[in-house]
């Protein structure tokens, strides 16, 4: 399952339509791949499910990805928060990455930050930069590299 989990996670992160406005988590149990999270388009949910089904060792796929509602206001908020975060010198080094580490999920005016940053200072800076854009609420679920290593038992 460890190899399949790595393959599935890589398949998500290298998916060409996967952006900082999507967040998908992969778990594997006895060859069953479970996809959870949120994406901005139904096509992304369908294509990610198909990508998983094609992986060697995948027995089945349970696609529990939610598709975010279409909203011009949410789109505007996504772009504003992304510009604030990735336009900051603190995060410039991430902005050019194919899959930057901070994901910005906007649903009905509420912003959730997900992903992994190197330090708790960067987590706090990201939260500060993400606020004040007209959001109804802001939830910071960013984790640090150290927290991820501890969670994975390393």
C-alpha cells in the first residue's frame, strides 16, 4: 500500500489541471484508493478518479472528492488571496513551482488554507496575507514540515 499511496499522490500532484485552488488527499487501504478533498471543476474529479483506476495495484477507487460550487465571487476571492500569498517575498520561491505547497480553497466566501510550509512563521504569514480580502471566514489548516514528519513517524 505504501508504493500505491506514493504513486497515487504523485498522480494527483502531476495532474495538469490540479492547481492551488484544489486540494485532494489520497489514502490507500488493501489496494482501495480513496480520494477526498475539493476541486473547482467536475472534470477534475472525474479525471483524477480515472487516473487512480489506471494505477498498477489499484483494486478499486472510491472517489469522495467534492466539486466546489461555481461562483464569480469565489473566483475573485481565490485570485485575490493567491496574489497576496504568492506575490509576497516570503513565498516567491514557491510561486514558480508546478504544484506550490499552499492550496487556497474558497467555498461560498470562506477561505481554507491547506498544504505544507517549512515553518510555523510561514504558516502565520500565509494566514495574515490571506485575510482581509472580503472572506466570510478563514481557516488555516497549513502544517509544517516538522509536523508532517512527526505524523509520518520520521
